[in-house]
């Protein structure tokens, strides 16, 4: 279905940044949208997904390590405050900690997005959101959610100081990442490597316009929507322990295949798990 003028009110970057007719989500012309969609389809084909898989496995493994560390730290604190015997402590998940899983889902998704889209480590799972990356992203989306309902007001709001501060800060961050990625020597085949290759196989032109036009989409789709889906999944599973147990049994069964030699099943095997797919 054709998109209405609401999408003009949702635009974050100004038109001078190559995105007035190059932004996949915001463009309203159906033919132009179909043209823009082709490189994205190729960037998420089977081959490119294999390149992203290594980054995903690494990040997921580090998330597990950090959560275990939090549990161990909390247990160590109990030793000091409650006089527990040091022999009662067990490394590797022996303790229990109160953790904001929604926040950690945001940290994980943002770090993974940095790997896939810009080949950069934002270090949120290591240091927390000390630079305000996630907060700025969340704050920047408040204005578009309001002015999208009055599209003609969007241009005025984007140009008004103070009102547009959060929006401009996030836009500046997205442009900075785009420029850094365009100037960086690529050592991994990331999202923009595959997307640019789809339109310029020989890499004869500057990648900057393509990366600028899609940087906001890559950040929001790669981190904000992903973290929301993960947080909702965690919440639903914890609210329904019977579903959690059923999912755990299904995954444990797959992990025990081949004598448990591969503790992490490949994504194509996980895609065949009916209950896991139902949960997601």
C-alpha cells in the first residue's frame, strides 16, 4: 500500500544528507522503494548472513559472560554483607543477581549493530551507556512520534532550536558513524560492504552517500527494534515459566545432538525449531 505523508514527518536527517529520496523506510514512491529494497535484500541473503553470524555469536557469548559476572559480583557482595562462607561461592553462574534485562538487551543490540553496520565497538556491554548512545536514540524518537501526525509541522520542528536538540544530536551521531565507516579500511564484510557491492560491484564510487542515507535506518532497525523484541521475549518467558522450560528443553535437546560436541547449534538448525520460532 502507498505510504501517506506521515512518513515525511518521521524523517530525522535533513534532505541535504542524501535521504530525501534514498531512505528505504521513508520514501513514498513505490517504484523507488522497490529499487532501494533490492540492495537490502542482497545484503541479507544467505551469503552475507554467514558473515554476520560470527559477529552475532561473539556478541551473544560476551553477553552471557557479562551476566555471569554480574551474578558472581552480587554473590561476592553477599559474602561481605551476610557473612557467607567463601566456599559457598561458585564461579560461572553460581550466584544470583537482579538484572535489568531490557537494558542489557539494548546494550547487546547496540554493540551488535555497531559490528554489523559500522565495524565499530561501542562498548556498551563493557562500560554501559556512558556516552548516552541509547538514551540519545530513544530521546530522538519522541519528536517524530508527535509531528508525524502533523507532517507540515515537522519541517518547522526540525528547524527550531531547543525543540530539535535531541533530534539533531542523534542525527549528528548517525552522520559521524557514516563518515567514519566510509573513510575506514574495511576488514570485515559488514552490512554496508554487501549493500554497496550490490549497487557498485567494483567499488568505483564513494560509499558515503549510500551510507549516509541509510545510517539512521541501520541504527534504529539494528538496535532499537531488536532490543525491544528481545526484552519482550524475556518478559514473556519469565512471566510464563512453563513456556520457558519448554523452550529450554527444545534447545537443550538440539545442543545434545552429536554428543554435545557443538554447544551452539548453527542458525539453520535453530531455524528448524518449532517452539523457538513460535516464541520469537
